[in-house]
C-alpha cells in the first residue's frame, strides 16, 4: 500500500488505521485555479495517482488533495506570515468549505474505477478573530503547508467555532471514506 503524500498530517492520520504502508511523493504540477474547487481537488488527486501508477504498477495507491473554498475562491497555502494573516482575516467569522479529492485504487491501465474516486466536503465556521487572535495563532503554528493557513488539529480551537462533516477531512484525509473503501470494497488482500 502506498500513501502518495508528503503531508505529515496525512501520514499520521492514515497510520491510525493500522495498515502497513509506505509514502511516495508524486512529482506533478498541481492545479491551483481554472476549475471549480471540487473538480480541481479531484483532478489533482488523479494526477498524483497516475504518476504513482507509472512507478508502482502493482500497488494499491491512495492519493488526496485538499483545498479550502470561501466565496467560490480557493485559499491555498500561504507563502508568508503576511499572506497567512490576510487569509485568517478573510476567514474570520465566516463559513468555508474544505474539499478533499481522493483516489484509492490499484494501479492498472487507464483511469481508476469511478467508485474509487471522489470528493468529501466538510464545512468550517471560524470565530470572529481580532488581529491579536491571529497573531497568537501564528506564533503557535507554522501555517505554510496548510490550506487556508490553519490546521484544525493544531490550536484550531483558537480559530474554529464549529464544523460539520468529517474532522479528518478538514485535516486533509477523509478517514471515514477511506476506511469504507478499504473494508467494503475489500481492496486489501
């Protein structure tokens, strides 16, 4: 089993399922705009899966891509503290969608079966944040590899008022859906 991700959060989450796996870092150009957010995360997950299939043709491969959407726009990963501050100000007091596209399928010719691909969406409502709230959060958490400049699992209580849907999806991997695929579809030997 291969988890095609460099994300420490995804590795940590997937490890809780107790399956032996190894990680692979797909070297693909990820899309960041030009599509609806749900379509974009699915396309990025498919690109990663195809890249891994070329290198590991006999493996069961899991890929994922997560994006935060607010007002129909994708909030990516901030490149600086100033950009993280702007994102968190924008999210303050607002509802956002967190989309994770995934593919969990064995490598084979062509695309993976439709039942092995999808998008899970969770909804997150932020507290109203002051400049001081944002400063305190950014002093505690390095936001640079996190979509929307935050991590619900790392001091997220400072920012998040509530969420609906999968918490692990907000963290970057919808474990409930992945478990369902692994067990119901009997993908593991």
